[in-house]
C-alpha cells in the first residue's frame, strides 16, 4: 500500500509500519531571543529500523541497542534544506 501524502510518499512495510521521508529540524534562538525552528535536511524513505540500525528483537531500551560507533544509513543520504528549498 502506498499513499501520496502532503510531505511525500508513504508506504507500509511487512509489519504495516510507515516508510516515509523524514525532515531534520533545528531549534534555535532567533535574533530577538525567541525560540524558532527550521528544517535543515531531508532524508528519503526511512523505515522503522532506520535502515537496520534498530531491530524489534529485543525491544529498544536503556541498554539495547548498545552504544557503539556505526555506519548509519542516513549519513551521506541527507539532502540539505536552505530557506525551505531542497539543495540538490
């Protein structure tokens, strides 16, 4: 099943969990000292395991998965966003 949604295509995996585009945001203080947010990157088609980084067995907890250095699937796959526009 695939849905063409407002922020991109959403499909379901074998567990009926969404696979969809993700937007990385940044929260900061603007020039007036007020909190503001902006979108800084776009990562296409992220699944519930974050590309195999997490698994459902065992369930994520304080001790699992262990803290370790890994090659994360979104590193190098994020597209920068500047003033709301994807930079290809």
